[in-house]
C-alpha cells in the first residue's frame, strides 16, 4: 500500500526491489502484466491496474507477492509517507515488488477485495468488473497494525477521507465487507471479533442499550 498522492520513489532497502507500489510511486522496473487480463496504466494518482477482460464476482484477479517480513522488520523499514508493504497476517507483511499487484489502488467503494488462503494473498472481484475499468480494493480490510495510515482522495461519495485499520471503519461497512468474505481472520481478531457473528451481536447490544436509554429518558 502507499499514499494516494504522487511523489518520488523512496530508496529500496538492501536486497529489495525498488518501490513500485500503487498510488503514485513510479516504478523503475518493468510493469508489464504477467497476467494477460490486466494492464497497468497512468491514473491521477500515478498508476493503477485495469481490467482487459470482464471479471465476475468471486473471480480471482491476481496474487499479491513479495518477500514476507515480520512486524518488527516491517516497523523498522516502513516509511510513514510512502508505505510499500501490505499486511497479510498478525506477524506477516508483504514487501514491495515490481509487478502489477503493487499498483492496485485503494477505493472506499471497491470492486475487488482481499482473500487469504494458506498464507497466500489474492485479489478477487466483489462486483462485475467491466473491460477497461480500474480495479481497486479497500486497504482497511488488510490493516491491523495501528501504525500506518493515509489520507484518501478516491473521490467516491462515501470516501472516508482517511484510511485506517479495519476496526475504525463504520460498523455497517464492516458488516458489508465481512458478508463479502474479504476480511481476513487476523483483521477481524484485531477488531476484537472472534468470528463475524460477534460484530452483529455487538451491534444488537448497542442498539438495545440505546433503545433502553431513550425509553427511560
């Protein structure tokens, strides 16, 4: 993940490929898609990933790759202004690559989402994605770190203006993302949810308490 404003690339750490994450970080390496149904093209944020075929809901779009770093390693490397890492577990962060997975931009109304299976991270469609459409996901669904955040300028009507950990987004939106199956277990645990039903139960308790307060006012 990275910021949504254009800026110059940060130097790569020893042994890492140069930063090439989405949201305006220009890649020094080849960004031709290894997945023929995808295309990396310029956007107002720098670069983004666009569909060259129609994707149906539930269809896999790409796999996020990169070297895996521990939380401690991540915290020692991450640049708060230009984050090139994506969390995929309690103690696992994918580092930067030079392939199209690094250019998938954030949107507060995404058409794709993150799924993790056997330690591997995939991007899947959550709506029908037409040919030529930019492919996006909500970064908050991968965030359980209480460290990096970013301003958002995605421009959709429901833009939250700030991208933060999943536990900070509105409960109805949490409901929606959980129903879609695009909230990894480690993210739900970080929000205090042993399973998705805890979220709904918590909402019911909150509504019940509010109703009682109003009744006795």
